C-alpha cells in the first residue's frame, strides 16, 4: 500500500475520489468540517491539513479496502492520466459547442466533441470539477441519443442519463439530479410507458429541486402523456395551466410549444376548429427555428389536416415535407411518428 509522507489537499482529494465519496460524505467519514474538505479540493498542494487531521487521513487510507487503495495509488502517482485544471476550460468550451450542435441537430459533430472527453477519462479518476463536466457531457449525449430515437439499450439515452444521475447524486447537486429525472420521464413516454411517465411528470411538476420553468414543462408533459392515452379533456386543462405558467415566466418558445401540444389534444378530442386555432398560434409565434422543432410542428399540423377529408391531401404534403427534414437530420423517432400517423390514416 502506498503511504503518504505529507498530506496536502491534493492527496486528501485523491483519497476522497478513491473512496468514491461526495465531499459531504467524505467530511462525515473523517469527522471534519465540510468547509475543510472544500478547502482541500480548491487549494490542492497549496494547503496542508493539521497534524491531527494528517493522522485521521492516514487511518482512513489504511482502513480503505484494497480496491480503493489501488485507486488512490493510481490517482497520486506522477504518471496518472487525468484531467488537469487547464483541461477543464477546454472541456467546458467543448460542452458549450456541443449544446449548440445538439440544438441544431448536428449530431455527428456533437458526438465527436463529447466523446473526445468521455473516452479519454475514467470518471473515478477525476476531481469534482472533472466529474461534473463528465456528468454534463453524458447528459448531452443522452439528449442527442434521445433526439435520434435511440432511447433504450447500453448505447442509448436511458443508460447515459442513469449514469449521469449517479454522478450528480455523488456530487450532491440535487437540481441536476431532478433535471435528469425529468429527461428519464421523457424517455419513458417515448418508449410507450405513458401511465408511468405521467405519474413521474406529475411528481416533478411540484418538485422544488427544479426551476419554475422546468416544473411548468413537467406539467405540460403530464398533459402530453394523458393526451396520448386518449384522456384529451383532462390533458387540455393541464396544458392550459402550463401555458399560463410559461406566459407568466416570460418563456415565449415554451409558450409556443404548449400551443402545439394543445392543438394535438383538441384534435384527439375531435375539435378540429380549436386544433387549427392553436396550431396556427404555434406556427406563427415560435422563435427557435431548429430542424427538430420544425419537424414536430409540421408533424402536428399535418396530423390535424389529415383529420379532415377536405384537407387530407394538404396534410399528406405537410407530412412528406416533415419526413424529408427528419430524414436529413437523422431524427428517427420523428420519422417513426410520421409513419405511424400515415398508417393510422390508411387503416
């Protein structure tokens, strides 16, 4: 077992990482203040624990299991390969670039930016900042996998989200954990688990870990799941409440998306006049012109037009356009939705 002649913040932080503990859990494990552990994390070799704390750290290392001791030795060895502080800024910049790419549905470039870091590091060799960036990268990878329609399996959205949730739980960042739980509920809905997703959305709509905007989104998505189950009247009431929340929060894009979903709920209820009214609002007020949103909006519009024999040909034309864009950007889930709508009309 490696021994430590003189503990600094660097070695103390390495022991925490080797034990796979959050800063709070590590402080409790040692019996020291949380601010002391935070100081070690931020100052590294520039700070040294007091002599009595040095002895506590010696004991914690000696009592660690062999696997943790091996991880500690790898972390403090001079030739270890881990993210240096200088890498954090570059990694953050790549995440910001990946966000833009995902929003524009440039999935290949976004994937290359994220995998540049995800394949380079073992997350348990990273400090808290590196682990945070690793978790954010996994969430973005889950987002693009979800948008591509890859929702289940070891290389799909659910796996990426669950792994990231574990990291943010370890880092004790409840807001991030709740956001991932909201994304997992979306995956449930997309995979056809409508009742389970509606229940989860309903819980998250009142979850104080989330921002008011995210809670309003959860409320809107309760309505989406209900509408897919055929409970259109209740779905409309829930969506209307979410729409008012977006207006109060000054979120024009979410407000526009809510009208799109309201239009589909009215179509499901057989009220085509109201459906056309709400889809017209959505089409004329949207502020983000991403390929994904264009496809979703055109799919909803085409679905409504198909519901009336007088506008059926127009609906087919709109769906054909949506399918072409979905094909161009690799939006597999949207393509499946369009094909499902077409089959429903043929049946």
